[in-house]
C-alpha cells in the first residue's frame, strides 16, 4: 500500500504549500479514462490517485479542509461538477446528516475529525490479522461527511485535514494551487483510491468514511458511526433508501499476480486492492446511485472452491448469479436485500464516491496519468 503522508498542523494554519507527491510512472499499457466525478483535475491510474479541489471551512474557529463529491440536487451537482446522488436526501432528519452553517461561502461544521497517523489492518505472518491495531481517525459525536445547511440539499463533504492531521488516504495537499473553474477552492488535494468494478468496467473510488470500526481500520477511512443512521439497510429503493450496495468477496483467489485475483483476504495480505463490486454508478439507473455503500460481504463455499468455480466477479449480476447457484453465501446478519436476490447486509456503511471509470481495462494496466480537459 502506498505510503501515507501526514502534514503538520502548522502547515494548515499557515496555509503553506505541501508539495509531497512523487513523480508518476506510466503504466505498461494505455487505457481510456472516463472522469466520472467531473471535479477531478488529474488522475494517475497506475498509482490509483486523483487530484481534486479542496475547500476551506471552519470548526470552532479553526480551519478545516474538505472535499465535495456528491450533491442530492441535480442543478447544484452540475454547478459544483460533482456526482448527482438524489438518494442522499432520504437521510435528511437523521444523525447521518450533519447540520452546518455557511457564511460568505465558508462552511462552519458542527462536527469534526480527530485524525490519527494510522495504518490499515494487515495480516500477520501466518495469514491471520494481528492481535492489535492502532485506532483509525475518528469523527466526533456530531461528525458525518453528509452535510446540509437546512436548504433541503445534502452534500457529501468528507473532511480531509484539520489541526490534528490529515486523512489517511491523503497523498498531497497544495494550498497554493488555484484550480481553474473552482473559484471557491482553497487549493488542490491528491487522494489515494481503491480499484473495483461496476458492470464489468474497472473503476476507481475514494475511501473516505466508514460507520464500522473494523471497516474504517481496514480501509484507512475515518470512523464515522453516525453514517449508520442513513436509512435503507439492505435496500436500494430510491424513494426510501440513502444507500446502495458494495459487494466485497471475502475469500477470492489470492496470489498477487493471478489473473482472477480478488478478495478481502488477498487485500489484507498486501496482494492488491480487494476489487469490490458496486451495485450502482453515477448517472445510471434512474438516480439509484449513492456513495453511501451498504456493505454486503460474500464468501465462496468450500464446495465451490473444490469444484474450481471460484473466479473474479466484476458485476452485481455476476455476483447474484453465483449466489443463486449456492456458490457464494452471505456473511451478513442484516436483512436480505431484495435487489440482490436476498444477499444479506452486514450493517456497515463505507462512504466511497466513484471518481473515475477505466472501461475495458484490466487492473494493473490502467494507462498513463491524464488531466481532465
């Protein structure tokens, strides 16, 4: 996993430029890039990083820096150049949405994050998780990445830096840059991503916040338990749910260079991204997309593995097909999801906005760095 770069609080206070990123290395093969999140300025597919505008807010009079990736309002999303996610409005009135105020364009947050210098959970020498792990960054009692000023619009606005430190996925923060087309931006931030799949296409998504402690620790996300108040556990209903499913495979094929490699255990053993499958995609499926991923973990059965059925899965229909055959079983104890033929939810949310699609490109052959023009 790429090295995480932590900034000193004085850098934020002074507004200095932190030029900490390394040179990009072109991949071995070229691939097309679809900038799903239009506010992404640059992407390095091989390094799995994206650069985007960062905004300055406040908490208790101190500076807070945050990103915006989704809006529940279509016109607002277009103006901000972010993903349209109308289902986020279904979380209004719950603790999943943080109430903020805005004065002269500056957001004052009612909750914030204690950022910690963390490392994601990794397997021990025998392939099992270590007995102790450092705590992840943690939001306070009022923190959620979902915010509203009370105008009926919900934004996905994860905090990435404050006086305590920076988000674990932060690679570079440049508060001297002024990205064109984003007049309210305070600078640019480069964040690490994970690779995954939607509808057989390779994509990159951020990993910003998680409602469960173990998920936050594994991902290197901010522990934000208020997210679990978002309605719609085990549901993709656009009228009532703020969630959509993400489907990790617990015990996929593990060797790093195996063409069919996938899975959480493989990820924990430092063999590559888990290559999770997402149920929805921005701009598709009549507004069913949400970055508030309802975690649905599946496991290959021993019988399926013995019969040679285990392989990489790259779409929700592919996953459901193997589940219906009995080759995969749910690990969740939550309600069965009718949109996934009864796969059970795991009662955890991972806030993972989709940012880039790399159609018809296999992981590991993702092309050279590109700018969004």
